[in-house]
C-alpha cells in the first residue's frame, strides 16, 4: 500500500486492519500454536523424504552417465545444475529460520542444533515482531524481498530447463512457486512479502518457510524426473541388445528332441519380441523367451538360426539375427552305481561313468551336494579304458546330482544331471558270541573276548569298531554294572559273566561303535539267556 495513493477513508480502513491484525496476533491461542507445530513437523518429514528421493534420482543419473556418457552425460549435468539452485533456495530459507529464532531466543537456544531447527524448543513461539522485523523491515526492505527474488529466479530457471517438453511439470512449478502480489481482505493491493509474513507469529512464519522449502524440493523432483525420462525418450531401456540362445543340451540322440531358449538379453516387459526361425514364428512366453524345438532324425552337427524383432519406443522395428548349432549323437550317457541305487553320507560311493564311443580321458564328472574323486583303471598298455569315480555326499535330504560332460569333436557336451538319493549309514548291530538276542551256552559266553558290531545284509563292506560297553549282572545281592572302554571284556566283566547260571540273563548295554564316517553310534543292547 505504500506505493498507492489512498483516500483518507482508505487510509483509515487500512490502519484499522493493521491494528486488528496486531490485536489478533497478540492473542494467538495455544491450540493454534500447537496446530502450527504439528504442521511444521509434517512438512519437515516430507522435506526429508523428498531429499532421500532426490538423492536416489541423482544416483540414477550417475549410473546412467557412467554406462553411456554420450547419451546421459548432458542430462546429468543439467540435473546437478538443478541441485545447485535448489540447495541455494532451500539453504537461504533455512538461514532465515535460524536468524529469526536466534534473535527471538538468543544464541544459547536449544531450538538450533547445527543446521537443524527444532520448533518445539522455541519459547517465544507467538512473537509477532521479530519475524516481521527481519522479513518485512521498517520500510519494506526486509529479507522477504530477497527471498521473493530468489524464488522467482529459481522458478524461471526450472521452467527454462524443461524446455517446454513437460507442460504438466511446468504448471506444477509455476503454481507451487508463485510469488505474485495480491490484495488484502479489503481488496487493496498488497505485496507478496506482506501477505505472506507480516504480523504473523513466529511459529506461523517458520511453518510458511517450511512449506516454501517443501515446494522447492518438490519442484526439484519434478524437473529431475522429466530430465531422466528424456535419457531414454527415443531408445530402449538398455544400450546393448544381443540375441541369446540357450539349449537344454548341445548333444542329443536320435529320436529325442533338441530344445533351446531364444531371447533378447535385455528385455522390455511391456512387449514381447517376434522370433522367426526358417520363416516361421516360434512361441514366445510372457518373459520374452521363445522356445525352438526340432526332432533329431539323423546324427551329426546341426545348424539353425533366425531373427528376433522388437519394436523400439519410437515405433520402429529393430531386427536382430542369431545363429546356433547342436550335435546329434547315437546314444546317451550311462551312469550306474557300482554297489547300490542310493548313496550313503560320509563314505565314498563308487560309480561307473561311460559314454559309448568316447574315450574315458575325454569325460569329466561334476557333483552337486558332494565331492568326487577319480581313479583311472589302465589296461596292459597303460591306457585308460574305464572311468571309475567315487562320490562322497555332503548332506542327507538333498539328492546328489552327477553331471557328466564329454568332449565330442572338440566341443564339450553336457548331459542332463543323474540323481542319486542320499541316505544316512544304517546303524550296525552289536553281537556277543555271534548273537544279539536269544540264548547262549554258559561255556560259550565265558569263552568270549569282547563285543563286536556288524552290518548284516549290507552291500558295502564297512567296518565298525566298538569303543565301549557295559555288562550288567543281577542277583540277590543287587545289580553289578562293569564298563569297558574298548571292544574287549575286562577282567571284572569276565568275572560277572562267570557267575551266570542257567536261566539267568546276560545284558550288555551302553554299546558305542565308531563308523567309517567318523561318527559314534549308540547301539541297541544285547540281551542273551544263559542256556
């Protein structure tokens, strides 16, 4: 109003408005102050979230420029120019907050911690003089004028960066960073600075500055997103396309199917490519992978190929040719377990592996869930003629997979895995005098030297060593329990056995045996009736 020529009546109305505003400001309710505090807290949290979001976008610019400087370099440069201007505007307003609070509270106020402003710690939260003094000034030359100029410059810079390519973002920026002058409640022209800050309590001014800071970060995000989309506006989301062919196997036999996956190494999930082999389209799944299948009717090397067509973002079709080959052989690999159809944990399980027509020295064996050792058997001339492998599984509950690769015509061909179930070693049976139950003559029992562990009806020749046991003897005097720390009977144990008479029971318990897998097994007790 200082720049307008007013009538005496208008001057009186304006003076009354100022007096009323001042009176209202002096009576700011506690509820209103608390409401402003909550609003400022929400704005501060939103500002922090925008900062995190924008930092992620800047990282995306760094990555894109590192991968393809020619395509993304100029957009990264523009993005960091936006960051510089946004930080300038944001930090200026943060400085105004600190200046207002420090003048109101003094330099020792807990409301200022470094660059952080904590409104909850401000005591003179309803002060209306200091904010206006700093921002408006006695003759309307306060720092709000500089803030307005800074925001106008920032807004115009962002609009220039957009280059008219994103009208929606441009409209958002113009509205959120609008600093146009307006009118007071009486319709009188009023400067933006006065409308925004004059005679407002300190908490309201801090909240308004927080809102402006949020608008600055929001505008920054709008421009960053617009710049990033321009990197790939006329190209794929990747900078290199390669046709890939992955067969299930490079070596098949007569009568079986050759099957391969054909796909673009960098795919677009919004569209599927068209894959053509021999002039005919092949089926393509939802992930953009095509499946080519051909019946193997004759032996020897086979070649095939085709074209993968994909529509680019600009609407043009891009074609990528590919070639592949495979080999058709007479037979498949033979894998057989030497002893049983399962493998046992903790021991070497021998297997024979052979490929008809392929020398053993051109066969390689790899094992999943286990380790494999190789021992070649040689003929009279010292040549390898048979593959002999031993597999030691790692864990029970997961199959061992034997994967065979053969060198055929100078090319490695990998066969489908051959699965073996894995079982724990069965526990042995403890025997005394060749028995674990039943009856035993007294003389036979007295002649024994110890307890042994055996594996009846088991295909592997495994050895278990008894490492300890106890002999239990009972009569009318009580129970007598004598231990041994080996497989042999002690003198005391033999003495107990000699006391047994016909009809009495010999009990051998707490039997422990060490297996070939290095584990101690607790065996069932041996209970024999003296005959």
